[in-house]
């Protein structure tokens, strides 16, 4: 990374967005339905491609035109080399992608079209802990210099703690998959982006909130000191700011064929929108449009749109009063 500094004090070629997260090889099986326990069914298709929430979010941000650095780990195997090559081809800075003695992480996806059920084996992603981020100069620089740092929960939670200590820009946590995140880590992020099931896990609730009012009440119950954007699938999202009233953001209606990376593209686009100077509601509206395009395409990384492929907002989608 260049030692030259721009007017903001960060290196001139510093990443605008740094993603600290998972790198997986996705193995997707197309199925008519999810099998019952003990049952064997036949798949109707097989697809193997790079993925993982970290990779998906990083590539999504790069395709929206951002300079992106990836902090993560892959195995010293064919899958790891394929993933790293793909990130390089997408224009990412992979200086902080390490090679591990563990195999590359794997995600087995049962695709019911458009929904997916996913099982993950962490593999090398398990290396990305607190010391991993703290002990690598390139990772420290990537996190410290970025305007936005985006994290998920497919790596050890210690990596999140390191990010919140090192980051000087906006920090966004997408707490996916749903795991309990200690409040002392969670509350040091600026923005939370859970879905309703992840929100319930954060809140220690037995059931996900059903109504919009229930979602907002559960967010308020967290006493999170920052802003929260809860994604609600076909129901859109709701922005719950630290100060002010909640604002529902409608979903963009499309004929969805694959929802696999929709949440990841939403998070990346939210970060992109904030960097463009949008407020959180405006960024969420942009993210909804990006996610909608994602669902109309097959695959994970393959489905992520370029900025010019996202339709402009329709006049009838103006903010509600």
C-alpha cells in the first residue's frame, strides 16, 4: 500500500471499504425440497463457486465501484487458490488474505429456488481471530485506513473486537449467521444490519419478531447505542436510528430466482450509499435496489450487479411521509 497520504490523512490508495470476514468454496445442490432427517433425496443440479459472506460483500462493494481490501484466510489448496484468484480478478486488495494450514472453508447450499438452506464448515476462516487481525501489519493498515469496515460472524468473534479497536472509519456489523455477540463487542460498532432471526438471537429471544412494531421493539430492547437496519426479506427493511423515528424501507418487487447473496449485496450497498453521502434511509433504499437485482440472478458472486446495472429509483418510490 502506498505511503503517500491524501488530504484526509489516510494513504492515497487506502481502501474505501475493508471487509473482515469469511472466504468459502460454495457447493450448491439444486433440490425440489429440503430432505427430512434420515432421508436421502436426489439433487437436480450441482454448482461449485467461490463465496462466503466476506467474499460476497467485498466483491459486491467492488462491483459498485469501491476500492476494497479483504482480510481473511484460505487453505493452501486448489479451492483457496481459486478464491484468491477470483478476488484479484474482481479488483480487490488481497494483501491480507492469508494461507492457512486448515482447508479452505466450505458452504454446502441446498437451493430450493429461490430460497437456500446452508451448512458451513469454517476451515481456514477459523484462523481469522483477534490475533490474526492484530498481528498482521497489512490487516492493521487495511482496517485503520478504511472509511468503512464491514464484518460478519463467519469468523471468530475476536476479529470483531480487533476491528472495533483499530478502525477509524464507520464500522458495520452484519451479525450473520445468527450467533450471540457479546454486548461489549456488539455495542462498539456504529451500525448493525441483522435480519429478523439474527435480531432475535442478539436479543436472546425464542422467536423472531413478526410485525414491524415487534421488530422495532426488539431493536429498542437491545439498547444498542448506534443505528440499526433490520432486513425483512420481501417486506423490505426498517431503519431504526439511534436518534429519531424508525423508517420502513419497502422492498423492490422483482421475480426472484435466487436469494443466496441478497443480504450480502444489501450490506455492501449500504456501505456504498453511506460513502456517497446518503443518510441511512437513503443508503437503505439504494441497498434495496441492489439486493433486488441480485435476487434475479443465479449464484452468489455471479449474481452481484455492477453499479450501472441497478435501475434508478422510480418516482413513486419516494420516501413515505
